[in-house]
C-alpha cells in the first residue's frame, strides 16, 4: 500500500505467461524473476502519472510500511521491536530507517532543542557545565576578537549538523542501559538495540515533532480564540508532557517486548528514566565540545 494521487486500477497482469528475465535470462512466470528478483516493467509504469506517484512517496515516506510501523509505535510500544526480533520484518519499515526518518522530521520541524542544545541552553541551563562553558566561550571570543552574535550563529549552524549525527550516541547509550537493567531476560544485544531505536523514534516523532508542533500551532491560534495558551510551549509544561509519554512507552514497551511483570516493570521504568536523563546531559556536554572544536 502506498499513498497515491490516483485511484488504484484493477490488476490486469497476466501471471500465466512465461517471460525471459532481462538480467539473468532465466524463464519465469509472474511479476518477479525467482532467481534474481528483477521486476517485469509494464507500460503503465512508464507513464508520467506513475512517476508522480513515485515522487510523492519518495518525498513523504508515506508508504504502507511507514504507516503500519508508526501505528504500532504509538498504540503498542514495544510490539514493533518484538515483531522484528521474532522475524516478522517484511510488513514493517527497517528500524534503523524509521529512526533516521524520525530524525529527519525532527530537524525539519524544530520547536524545542531537545537534542540540539542551543548556545543559550549550554550557557544557562546545564548546571556546573554552564559555568565552565561561559568561561570557555568568553575566552574564545576575547582571544579571537570575534562578535558574540557571529559566534552564536556559527555555533548554531555547526551544532545543528553535528546533533543529527551524534544523536545515535543516545541510542547506543540507552541500549547499554537496557542491557544492564534487563540482563536477566538473556536478550541479544541486537534486540536491545531494536527497542532503543524504537524508543527514540517514538521520542522524536511523537514528542519532538507531533506534540511540539501541535502545541506551537495552538499557541499561534490563541489570538483568534482569545485564549492565552503560551504555557503549552514553556519548558516546564513540555517536559511534563514528554516525561508522561516516556513513562507510557516504557511501561507498555517493556511489558510487551521483555514480558516484564508489573512489580518489576514499574521500578525498572523509573530507573531507566533517571539514567536516561543522565545520558542526555552527557550528550549535550559532548555536543558543546565537539561543536566548539570545529569553530
């Protein structure tokens, strides 16, 4: 299934005709060669309308696998990882691909700098690190005689590009936490990695893209409704919303993926949340130094 501009036409393909494969010269019946997998090219696939359909899917990622994967991601956390780990892979998007699509949408529609800490966040919101960061930045500005606004602009550009790559470090860090917390389940590292990729895909798509842009859109409409909804985009409110959805994911996800009983599920979820916040803090510090290193 894929998103299409046009109504689906009836299948008129003749499956009984024997054909010679254009690639390996093997004789076969059906749409695909059973030796090399080459597809029979039909006249309708050469049309301009078919090109538009393909173009739409290429730019929106809205094919059947993405929709099916997204639905499971939101409604049954952990089920997508469980299905893929059990060998049910064809109906769903590859987990790595889903993560990078989520990453793409997050950086395409940014509202909060959850994983791309601005210079302001680095200098004011990260405790002892911020004190040290202010000193480092001030020394660099004085030493190189550069303007703070120019430095902040260059920092933002490089930090945005770097964070797209470094966010994968959070996935591996969370995989390590899952390996330790659920060690008794004797699950392979690859399986923990699947769950970690699903968790961060959920985080990026639901929290950083859907909820963040929904809240931001409601705030922009407040003048029309005559309501003050600015609280929706405050850090404190968004943090509460994010933590709530993370608890939902981990409670349901560990139940489905690891088969945990509730009396183990609750404390493990709390521990994972606390440790994960620590990994995000370390990630932001690393992002600061990597960004500064290239300026």
